[in-house]
C-alpha cells in the first residue's frame, strides 16, 4: 500500500516537472531589462554585414533601439525604414518623424523586406 502511494506521489511530481519544462510561463518583455541598447541603423548594419552572427547575438533577446519613426500603423511602427516593431496595444500620440526609443524582442531579419522584426514592443521614451 505504501508503495502505491509513493509511486502515485512520485508520478504526480514527475508530471508537474515535465509539464513546467514543456510549457514555461510567457515572458513579459516590457518588464525585462534590455540586453542591448543600440541605434537602429547600427543594428541594421550588423544584420547586413553578417546575418548569421547577428541572429545568434540578438535573436530572442530583449533589445532597446533608438531611431526616428518613418511609418505608423494601428499596432506597428517602422523605425528608420529598417526596424519593424509590433505592439500589443494601440499606439497613442505618435507621429512620423518623432524620435523614439523602443524595447522589444528580436524575432529575426526578413530578407525579402530587408527589415528587422521586433514583437511585444513597448515605448521607453
């Protein structure tokens, strides 16, 4: 009887450990500290020069970029014609040609559009 109870409790603990390993909690990018603070044109230059090295360095990292807004839509903006930033909520009081600092997660470089993509972005200033 004690063996069955021990086996049941052990199986239950093992299940929770495996479940938490396979399904971790979602990251809150806006609460994380940026790993890199970089100017938008310098980030783009790194991706153009050697995209594999830049992806290894920046992919899935929280980064903070600074630049000028060149395109503005309902849930996304483009900074310096090179960085596409996707926001979870509507943007307010932003205009084209405003200087901005944005924090987000780098999800990669789109070779077709020649843009670096960031998601879960938030405005730093």
